C-alpha cells in the first residue's frame, strides 16, 4: 500500500511524479491565504497546474481535487464518532464474541482518520491507538478513492482495512458539522454490552471482595463540617442514689468526626474538684457500657489471609473478610439521635438534653426541618424555705444587736446603711432635716400651750424634739427627746421580729404623731421642709399642687358663693387676703376634704410677691453678722478701688463690676447674700452707689438697730386652729388668681 499523500500535494494522478514537489510560497487572493508555485510559465507561455489553482469559498472541498486553503479553514477541528467492533472468540466457553469500543476521529483539514480504543483495566488486550492518523482508502473496488466527511453518518457500518466498525453515535460538534455540509443524520443507536464484561460484573457483584486498596475515607466529612460543633445543655439527675444530686452538663457534638465531649458546670463552693472533662472526646455507644473487648476485636476491617507469590517475583497482599463475621458491631450516637427533650445513655448514666444554642437550632432546622425547641428548665426547684425562729428581745442593747448575736457564733456589730447616710447627710445649705412646729395634745391645762420643734433626720430616720421658749409658762425650754429612732405605737416590746419605726412619709402638716406615748399635732413646717416635700411628690403626695387643686375643683358649683366670701373679706379690693382668712374660707368650702398641708401647698403657689423677699435691713443685719465673725474692716480700700474703676466720677458702678471687686477683695459674704444685697442697691440702670453700699456694710461706723432675723412671719392665730402663736407659711394670698384657675371667674 502506498504512503498517504501529504496536504497540499493532492494533485491529479495524470501529473507526473516529478511535479509533486515544487517550490512554493504564501500568497493572498481576495484576503484568502493560498500557496503559489514559484515556477515560471512553460513552453508557449502556458501556466502550470499549480498556477491555475484559484481560491474557493465552499465550507468543504468537493471531489478529490486538492483545495489548498481547506486545512487552514478546518485547523484544530475534529469529528468524533463512537463505534464498536464485534469480534469472534473461538475456543472459549464463557462467550462466542466480544464487543470492543472505539473512537474514530476524522480531521477535515486533510481528510485523515485515527482510530483509538479506550483502555479498560484488566482487559488483557492491547489497547490505545488502533489505526494511526492517515488517509484511508475506501474498500474495493473503490480503493482508488479516500474517505471524506460525506462517507460518515450515525448508525452505519464503515470498513477500515477489512474490519467493520459500527458507528452508533457522535458528539454535538460532529452533528452540527455534518448538518452544515448537507448530510442527513440517522437516529443514534446503542452499543451492545460485552457478554464477558457482563459476566465479570455479575461475578463481582456476587462476591463483593474488599481489596487491599479499599479505604474508608472520612476527609470529605472533615472538610465539610470542620469547626462546626453542636452544643446541648444537659441535666444528670442522680438524686435517686445515695448522696446523689442534680448535675448540669454541657454536651459538645463534633460534626467533623461524630465524636462527643461532655463538660460539667460546677457551681461555686460545690465541694467537688474542678475536673476539665466529664467525658473525653470520643464516639459514644448507644448501649453502654458494652463490656471489655480483646485487642483487635473492634476493627473496621477483618483480615482473612496474607498471601505471596513465587520467590522470584513475590507479590505480598492480603484478603479481607467480605462478610465481616468477626466484627463486633456497635451503634454510636449520631446527630439525628440528639434532640431537646431526649434522654441519652452516657455509659450507664441517663442524661436529659434540656436546651441548645442558636447554631444547633439553625442546624436542625435546615437539615431535619425541626421547629420545636421548647427548653426544659435545668435548675432544680427551690428548696422549701426554712423559717428561722429567733428568741425574743431581751431588753439589753438595741434590737439589732440582740438579733446579731443569734445569727452567728461570733457576734458582729450591726451595719448601718452607710450609702444612705452619705447621700442624705447635711452638706452646705442642704440639711436633709425635716422640721415641724408641733403642739402637745393633752388634757392637762398646764401643758396645753407648750410648743415644740420636731426634727426628722433623713440620713438615719431618727427624730429629736425640742421645746421652744415661752415666757411665764413655767416650763424649761430645751431638749425634750434626744435624737433616736421612734417606734410606731402598738408594738410588743419583747418579740422576735424587729420593730417598725416612723417613716418620713407619715409626717405632714396637720398629722398627729405618737412619740413614745406623747401625741403631737404638727402645725407647720419650715421652708426647706416644704420645698423638699414638693420636690419629692412620689413620697409626699400631699405636697402635690395638682392633686390639691383637683379636690378644690370638685366644689365648682359653689363658685359664686366663694367669690362673694372672698370679696367681702377684701373691702379695699387689693385682690389679696391674709393666710388666716384664706384658710378659713377654703376649709369651709371643702368641708374636711383638704388637709392643712394641702391648704399650705395651694397658699404657697398663690402667695403675694412682696411676701417672698426679706426686708433690706434684715439682709444688712445678716451681712454684719458674717463680717463681724471674720473681723473684716477694710472698707476704705474697697471704696478706693471703686473710685479707681469709676473713670467718669459718677459714684456708681455696674452691679457685675461691684460683684467682681467684692470677690477679688475676698469680702466674707456668701454668694447668695452678696447678689441679693447688690440687687437691693441697684437703680433702674443696674448701677450701684458704692459709697452707700459699703457704708451700709461698715458695721463699725454704721451701727444699725439689731433686726431679728426671722425667716417666717409670726402672727397670733385663732384658738380654734392652733391655740398658740406660731409661724405661718405665707402672709398674703392672691385669691383672684385662684378663682380664675379653679372656677374660671374673671374680675368684674
């Protein structure tokens, strides 16, 4: 058989062999690459055969003529066909024929064909390239022609050198190529199964041998679930056994290798050693404890025999037990066995899964579709509270000291509330002391007019009582009760429980307080006490102006009569009345609905403005007292400094400059008193005459009448209310503003 022709040399057979190899070079015609011969025209000027070739534009060459640009157009394009050959197998009882599969590759660039047989393990046949790549002639009598793309189709027989290949399918590219060149494709066929391979497969399925290269690979599970751990909060109730108790555990399930680790949560002072683990990380059997096994008894593979070949070419190997007869099967806990509310066996201990974390909930929800994760309380029910009984108070020391001696073998002193003491202790002008003016309620005529001052200390809830001075009363003024806590009346003295003491919420104007058997009627309170109560309305609701006004609005039907009464009490039409008249009218209107404290709250809200500021002489007297105490007499230097600041010589300076000069000269007056004094000496332009100001402060040259410093106005009040002189909260009340807010009455 002749060698196949090379691409580009497929000329007509009539051309002599000397024409096969001619010098050529690349040329282009209409942007199409082609090979052009370098030969010159022959005799008579006739072009040679290579020079007569012209470019073609068809998708595939027709006939046997060589189209030079075809291999350029179809470079790296291959048609792939699936075929098989049915070969006879003589002298074998297993099969009469065998099926061998092939791959037929057709290269359109040069019409070459290559046939490959895929390798099959342990086939015993030479496989690989069956026919190397070259052009193949058609079977006789057309052996003068070669196979082209038009000779190929699906579900046909094709003969290569006497062997019949049955094509039953091809790839998608081949189908599209054949359709483009006009080939009508047949329906794809099916490759029959090799009888010997079928026999081998059935035999292998029956035997299922475990080969030495058989491995148990768990890397995929490790890579998928590494660092992913399920966490359950568990409870082991061991109270049924002697000295048993309830123990809280935490179970960790590692998804990477299905192992379990359990840790115990030990409360402080439990008396147990702080061991890191209750169960070491390992697979947990369901039916434990399973017993003691011999070494090698629990294994994944069972070896039947070890074999070897001849001494010359010895091959070592081993056979494994396919049935695994000697293996002891154990069931281990998986993630599907764990759930909230389930009970697992941890080496004979019943452990209840009570709860889990958020990651565990999300894992079971996505994998198993579980939605119910109702947790079970792990904490044990609280033990019954044992009521401790203490012996009664002995009368020695305080009740707290007597109780502390019963709580421990070594008595410790009673600890007071130091935080409350630090917060409510007096600081500066903040005293945290509630002071009330009170009268003693008694049937003795000699004690009826006795007046007292009751002080309540908020820092430790103690009280003290002092009696005021009253001329020709026959009683010595001074301490009536030293500072101590006062018990509420009606309590047993010798008892086991601590006594209850009077609280600040029980004190208000108009209340009656039993102090160790003496009943006091609270008549009034000082300014600080009233301000403190109005600032803490949650504890002192009687100081709420809104609540008191709501009670007064309930008498809206008596608005006309009320206005007539107030108008009759104010004949000069000053729109104000004194406090005594105001109180009598309000009490007669409400008929006991308002307490004295609520009346004082309303009166303080509608007090007259001139009643709120002390007299200037009182302020100067207070300043003289502070200056004398500090022995300050350098008033001439202050006047000289003011004259230096007064560049225009008007004898006046702005109030802010006067304050600056006094502070820089360290005038020993408090800030509030200094600002108030300057405001009293200001003119309409807020200028202060410094000569008159410092002359009034000079306690050496300006000896004034000593004014009595009283922050409350005193007045003789009717016997039906108090029966003795006492300070009053306000002097005058603006009744028209009250009538407008309560009864919507305007002035006529």
